[in-house]
C-alpha cells in the first residue's frame, strides 16, 4: 500500500540514526548522504550549482559526518580526485535517480557533446557522464517532491536523449536522492554503500519512497539507461 502524505521533513545531520530510514531533507538544502536534495533551491550559494559542485558538497557532507575535514572534498591531490569520482559514481548508481533523470546526452547534464541534440558550446566542458549516463540538470521534470509528499508516483518526463516528451508540461529541476555512504569506510577515504533493513542498497531511497514507485511514461526510454 502506498504511503499517504509522506512527510519530507528537514533533519539536522547530527541527528542519531544514520542512515535515516525516514525520508528527510537538509535544513539548508545542502547535499548530504542519506537525505534528499532539491535542485530547485534554495541554494547555499548565490547561483544554482553545477553537478560538480553538487558532488563536492555531497562528499564534503559525508566527510564531516565521518569526522574528517570536509575541505578534503576540494583537494587537488590525486587521492581526493579519485574520491570525488567515487562519490559521483555513488550518486549515479542510484537507479531511482536514473529512472527519473537519466540521460545519455551530456548537453543536458552540464557538459558538451556536439553529436547530441541541445549542444551549446558555451557550457562548461566537464565530464558529466558515468558509464554513458548522466543526470539531466535542466528544468524539464515533474515536481517530484510534491508527488512524493502526496504519496503519488513521480513521473519521468524526458526522453533518453534529454528532450522533454511530447505533450508533457513540466518545469522543475531534479529532486535527487543522495545515497547513504558507509561513514566508517569514508573515514578511510573509501566510498562504500550500506543496506537498508530490507536488504536494498542505500544507493536507493528508503523503503517508504521506493514503495510509492515511479510512473514510467515510456518504458523503452528507461530500459536503455
């Protein structure tokens, strides 16, 4: 049975019980492991963050929770660059995020691919795909937070190559799950995931959210992600 009026309450990261099985958000909307993050804002800076800033913030939060220096998330040393790559891979290992926002078109993820639709050569030329899939970071999406809080399945609104589906009206940015990282492993500078009580990886949201499901407007689009 689907939950009704799911409450996505702000939760202080110092609250005991990590990973938090009750769906929650950060009080200042900062990307934090085991919480949802809203790309619609408000933001911790003046402008909407690029995916690289999201990954660095997510890693910094995890390091802080693990008792480490969050500034390491910004380090140019090779071991910390690899750690950021692992954090990005963890974020893109979430099937729930990919089902809603996954695309094979870097032009909709903050990068550049002249061979794909929507190329704008003024965009930052950064590596934004992992294993050929990235997170679509334009306002082409369903209001996923509102759907979840009503206990309704959120809807995927984009095609695989990033264009909004025909006859669809959607204007929200992604509402992303931030996978819960093993903090003991992170203190050793390793990115590993945990398991929820039902045995599912914490790459995925808590059971209450997963039980709502996702409405798949075009099955073939998702099977390719």
